[in-house]
C-alpha cells in the first residue's frame, strides 16, 4: 500500500506488468495485492519535487490470493472480509 500525504509536493507514477499505469497524487492511496505474478515499478513524477508518504507491506491472513491492483486516489478506507485499512 502506498499513501501520499496530502501536503506532498509531488506524486508517483505506478507501472505494473499487467500494463496498468496509475498516477498517485498527493492525498492518494494505491493498493497492490501483488501475491505472485505481478511486478510493478513506482517512480516520482519526473523533474518535480520530492515525494512524502508511506509504503506499507501487509501480509494477507488468508494466504495466496490472485494479484490485483486498485487505484484509490479518493479512498480513505479499504475493506474486505478479513482486513480493514483506514487512512
């Protein structure tokens, strides 16, 4: 999970091996369920200020789950049956 602080002067661009490209803006949240089979690269927007935020790795309590990605620039809460994350 990547969360950029709302006052971050820059954002990230996320590219994954499924061909998705996401713009993670200040105040945004990006959730990757990497598992097996997904690679991704997260880089700051070129020629801009540093990025301020958090990257947090979570272990799923239910074991293997297929890879997925969610763009959640306006989300402050993500939930499933087993997990709830609120920013």
